[in-house]
C-alpha cells in the first residue's frame, strides 16, 4: 500500500508553494497526498477567510487532478486543530500503513511548541522540505529528538509506519499566503502566485480585498 502523506495548513489562501510541495512530495515518496485545512490553528492568529471560503479556494485549486485530495476532518472537528489528534485518527483508520506528516522547515523549527509533539514521531514519519526565505535554526532539544531518526528516501522507511525524519528536496518557491493577502489588500493581483482558477472565479479572493470583511 502506498504511504499516505498529509500537508496541514491554514491555506489562507492556498498557493503554488503549497501545491508544488504536495505534488512533488507525492512523487518523491510515491505516496497519496491529502491537504488538511486547519479549523482553529493552535500556533497562529485565526485565518482571514472563513472555513467555507478556504475550502472553496482549495476545491478550485485541486480541480482537474486526482493526485492531491482534500481532507476536511480538521474543519469538522470542534476545537483546535492539533496534528497529533488528526494523526491518531488516521493511524486508527490505516493500521500499519506508513503515514508522513509533511511540513516546511519553518513549521518544523517550531515543533517543540506543538501539542504532544513527541507523540508525532510514534504516529508518522516527518517529511521536511526547505522553506525559501526561512533560515533553519533549530533548538538543541529538537536536534536531539531527531538524532537517530534521520533517514533518506532510499532507506527502509516504507517498511515502518512511523518514526523517521525524511528530507524532501522540492523546488524552492518563495511564495507565502501572507504576501498574497498583502497584495490583495493593496488592490493588486496575485495572478501566477496561485492557480488561475482562484483569480478568475468571481468572489473567491474577496475576503482579502481592501474594504471586505
Ligand atoms: P502564512 O503566510 O499565512 O503564514 P503560509 O504561506 O506559510 O501562510 P500555511 O498554510 O501556513 O501557508 O502553510 C502550511 C504548510 O505549507 C507549512 O508546513 C508551510 O511550511 C508550508 N508551505 C507554505 N508555503 C510554502 C512554500 N512556498 N514552500 C514550502 N513550503 C511551504
């Protein structure tokens, strides 16, 4: 069975940075990849767009392909979207299937602040890719936690359900949702930073335009 990899985020809005890492991770890992929008992200301010608007943007972004799938479980669950809860549920559903939690180096650097972070290594492999514009500076405790878990894609990680940290060499794209929101708020167009369909579908990006709630 192919591994299942998940990319969580606020996707406020989804952009080519998210889509490219998810797409390339599916190739590098030969995995099914699911995108999981967070409901109440525990580590950051609430999203600008509503859950419904973020899902509509994700649906538009993912239309026309089958490799990347949307998983709405974090939006359907009450309370903060802790990755550990999501992975507990996925582990219960998938038995020994290898699970891979995908994250950029910026997210990984903050791992020690995540709820029950040590448990993450028992539930999934971590697939970590560079985040252009972010200099990786990891706390010593995180380095220690990762010691002995580092693996390469050629290692035998597929034979284990969880526990390895896999570096993923994806195409660097210095795009962020923050930048896209800022362009829209200035009345500018982020065309080419996100899928065309998001720009061309009336109303989809309105939450970020100046003067909109
Ligand atoms: P914001 O600018 O609002 O903080 P963001 O662009 O960082 O948003 P998130 O939804 O917070 O997007 O990111 C979800 C995940 O995607 C994180 O693991 C993050 O590291 C990763 N990610 C987002 N953009 C990129 C990118 N351009 N390249 C690599 N990884 C990215």
